[in-house]
């Protein structure tokens, strides 16, 4: 369950599975015809940079040992450098959030989300996860650390005025407890 099989042009099979969350990325792969396995673990979130490490190591092995995927490690490294530059650019565009503008959105939301402020830091929390938020020039928010770094977050209101958090590409949740929230 969850194993993926790829076959290279020379007939070599690669059976693999990867994963990662909250500060780690993992990869395990086997080349059954060559009686060889590979495990790569690192202490980086899968995105935006963690997956590049195991892709580099895997393709270095494939190229050096079996003559497969030659040139891919250089492309993986270039992708990593581009991802790092994207993070730098995001950092240059991101500013701290305005406590006054975000205060009306603080509180508990559906799905276990919470929007909290620790001093000047605005944090989106989900269970044990803390995702710090910054603000972009267009007024939208962005996750500046943790698992979803770079992901957009919009603070809006429903037609009835209830605050909402849209974690772009994932879900939108309504506030359940907080200043002026239903049930407050």
C-alpha cells in the first residue's frame, strides 16, 4: 500500500515511497534487480526545499552506479536554488501584521483552527502546529514558517459578518468563538 514502482529504460525497477510533515522529509527506495535499497531522512519540511535533498541523493546514486538519470542532480540542485531564492523574495515582500487590523479576526475557528497573537506575531494554529503569518503588499497574508511556508491565507467575512480564514488551496473556516462571534 502506497508503494510506487517505476521502470527505467534499461529495465531497472525502482520501488519507492516518500513522506514528510512538520520539519522532516523521508524517502525509501529499492532497486530489486540490483539488491540495493536507499533511505534518506532530513530535518526539512517537504516544501519548499526538503524534497530536493532526497531527489538529489537518489539521482546521484542512479547516475553514478547505473548510468541512469545523468544530469538530473544538476537540475535538482538548480530547482533547490530557485526555491531558496523564492523564499528570499517572499521574505523581502512580507511585512509584520498590523495588530489593529487583525484583532477582529482573533479567536477559535471551525476544524480546530485558532488565530492568535503573541506580541507582534500573528499565528494560525491547528492542533500542535503553529504557522506564523506575515502580510503581503496586496493585504493578503502568507505563512512565513512551518509546514505551509509560502501558502496564502485570507482573512475575510461571511455575508453575516462572521470572520473567516481561507487557507488558500486547502479550506475555508468560520470563527466559532471570539469577540462578537456566535456563541461568544
